[in-house]
């Protein structure tokens, strides 16, 4: 699993993108009291826009990104629970860095729910720094950025 390529998702991957996202985030519903936004996204539209990259056969991990003028926004990273702890997430985060560099963008930004404390332990290990914590409606979010050198 840990050495498989990361490729742009196709329409055929949409069911797997939904399944992996749901599996990765489902356990947070009770903890945060709302359905995590990645579970409610239009996965088919994100794939059609070329924003989704997947790994594994079958798909076990994915990232959803969006390029802006001054940064790459990491909208979603999801690893199926069966593949967590195998290096898939780290490979996906390194891919996001490389993708941002290839686009000539100087930083990657993301946010995570403050109640998803596992993520707050992971992102600093990959060079992300906290920018701010902000409440957006029912979501208490910690915003991160990583400057690419």
C-alpha cells in the first residue's frame, strides 16, 4: 500500500472517493456533533474539476486540493481506517507539497476541526504551523499553513 502511485481520480473512482471519505470521517460525527464537511461534498464535481488525487488499488487514500493565486488549499485528506498507520497519509501530504511546487505556489493551507485532535498532532510533524483558530457556524476550526522553501 505505502508504495503505490498517486494519480488523478477519474469518474470511475467517485464511489471509492465517497467510501474512503465516509470511512475516514464517520467516527467524528458523534464527537463534533455535526457531519464533517468532507462527507457532504459533491465528490463527482470535485473529481470532474481535476481536484482529487487517489492512491491504492482499491483506493485507500485521497486528497482534494484547490489552487489559488498564492497557495494550494488542501480541502480534504482521507485515509481509509484499514490503511491508517501504513504511511499513506504521509505520502499524500508529501504529494500535496510537490503538487504545490509544480504549480509554482509558495505555500499549502488547510484547516481541521478543533475536535479532530489527532490531526493537530499530525500536521506539525509535516511542517504545518497554526495560523488561527476560528469558529465558522457550527465548526470550530484550526487553520494551518506550510511555507514551501
